[in-house]
């Protein structure tokens, strides 16, 4: 490499790698990792409950914390505010789906084929918010984060997918449809 700028970049990149390794070995970095491992264990336990409301509340805690403590750009703030709105939409729809008569209105309003899934259930606001939040977490997982942070993000995705399945079960119940039997 004869270009001084490229050589400077390569040297800075190598120096950063060395500094990150040194940083990871510090007592504070180890304490942060231990705390994150505790968060991961909590998220796994929350997912294991399959409690739709608990999973959504856990996501709200993490999204609100990210918004207040970790936002570093207008785009990130916008994405997190959208995530907050999506989680609020899910909560609102949980209340609606619990009332079969009220949910029939949603079912009728989403009668177009493109607004329904392969099971003929409405892709209502909650279902759209679940998909959006899952995609946001997928994008977050692609970022430059530690292995423990990736594990947390992946567990959050699993939890959101569990919550969506639980919501779909409530859709079936509200519409008086027998859910398909799981494959053995």
C-alpha cells in the first residue's frame, strides 16, 4: 500500500482491534457482559412463559431505554419512536382481540385478500407491528455489537415471534376458527 491515507486507515483499523481486545478484558467490560448475560437469561425466561402481555412489556422497557439512553442520531430516534408506536398498537389490538364482537369489525375492515394471511386471518395493525418490530431487530442484529448483545437481540426476536403466535391464537379464538393442528 503506497497510498498514505489507505495505510493510515489500515493502521487505525488494526489499532482499534487491539484496543477493543484490551477493553474487553477490563473489569468494567466484564461487569457489563455479566449484566447483559443476566438480561439475556431474563429475556429467555420471559419468552418461555409465552405470555403475550409480558413479552410486549419487556420490549417496551428495552425500547424506551434505548430511546432515552442510547439514541445517537435522528434516524435512530425516529426508528425507536416508531417501535414505541408499534408496541402501543399491539397493546391496543390485544384489547380488541379479547372482545370477539369488537374484533369482528377489524375482521370485516380487513376483508381484502392482500390484508389477509394464508390462513385467512386479518393482517391487522398488531400483525403489521409485529413484522415491523421483528425487521427492526433484524437490522439491529446486523450492527457492530458484541456477541452478548447479538444474543440479546436474537432472543428479543424469538420473543416477538412467540408473542405474534400467541396473538394469532387469540385471533382464531376471537373469530371462532379452529387453529390448524401442529405437524408432528
